[in-house]
C-alpha cells in the first residue's frame, strides 16, 4: 500500500480480478481509502498471484486499458509483468502456498 500511495499518487480507485484479487482489492480499498469501481473505471487492477499473467493481460486489454497493474506474488516466468509486484517466487512456492502436493 505504501508503494502505491507514494509512487502512484494518481491512483484514485481500484478493482481486483476474481477471486483472490477481489480480497486484495477490498483490503487495499480500506488501507488506501479508495473506492472499488467497475473494471472500466478503475485506475488500479490487482490480483493476488500471477502465474502466467493471462488473466491480467486479458482484463487489461478488454476493459482496463489505462489501469496500473499490481500483484503480490509474481511467478518469474510470467508472460505479463505488472507495474507493481511485491514478491517474485518460483513455481514451487506457489504450489506450497496453494497446499498442493505434486
């Protein structure tokens, strides 16, 4: 939240990608005192985990063309690189995070 507030003061609203991104958007909305707006009106589009980046890329192209993008966990091999990411992690970390035993 600090990075968003300090480095992107132009952001006034946000939204999150279904499902984990919605939780993140709600938390950031409270922390930053910003409204959650429809995809076509948001300045910041967030997601919790970005594995390949396909979902974020589609949302950005279809309805959030001007939005800044952000995620918490970014897989290093993701095809889409968000404007803001907190942690770059290997695939094994994501599998452990999801509780999958492969």
